[in-house]
């Protein structure tokens, strides 16, 4: 097949080379994105949802504990982490809260002494359990075993991580070094001009 475009519409050899490089880069990017998508499947494997649901139901039906008793809280959190290890589950703040018989918001309030009179030992047990969850998530993230977006979401929501920028503001006004009294005197003396300059 011949190129029937007029000579002035044909690409120069440099344009053809550049367009070929662009097309190659696009294909490479598509292959990379496809490999990443395949590495992080968006669908659960057959039976995975029912397995996880049965594990959550098992935790939800554990006998109630006295959440004012530090030993019982500590033992339940330990039991939860052992259950996660045995069942190959990633521990979570939500799962840990379920294991001790509450929700994550209430557990957070207990840990931080907000609207709660939980003993310090109970608060420490919850903090230690949450730190184990945090350490596990960081380890999984560092070793490429969890999606970075998922890890960032969980670390921010469950463990207080945040994106932060520090902004330094430095004074640039000629009045910044003057005391209030000096500024008042300059005003009374008429030495401060409307444009901010000083006579």
C-alpha cells in the first residue's frame, strides 16, 4: 500500500521517528499499567468473600468481656491478633474493636480518654494493640504486600498519619521590629505616611 498523501502532508523522517518513539512509550506505559492492574486484582477469588465473612462472624460471636478489665482487654486483643495470624488475615482497627465488643470510634475514645473513664491500663492495652496493627501495615507496605493507596488510607484514618507541609513566614514589614508604643508614637508624630514609608 502506498502513501497517497501530497508531499507537503507527509511526515519528515524526524517526525516519523518522534511519533514512533511516542507510540512506543505509550505502549510501554499501557503494558506497565496492565501489569500493575493484574498484580492488584480488583475482584475477590471464588470463596474469598464467604471465607472472610465467616471469620468476621466468628469474631463477632466471641463471648463478651469486661472492657474495664485491662487483663481481659489485653487477652482479647492478643486472641484477635493470633486469630488473624492463624486465618491469614490482615489485622485492622475495625477488627480489633469488634473483638473487644465495640466499634472503632468508641475504642478510639477509650484509648484517648475522651467521654470515657476507662482505666489507664485498658487504654494502654488498646494503644499497644493498635500499634501492632500499625506496624503490620507499615511492614506490608514496605514489602509491597498491600496497595500503597490502601495503606495510606488506613494509616491516615486509623493511625493519625497526615500529609504536612511546613510554611515559614518571615517578617518583611518595616513595622515588624517596632513595638506597639513606638508605632503609636510614630503615628502621633505623623512620621508614618499613608503609603507605609517612614519620614
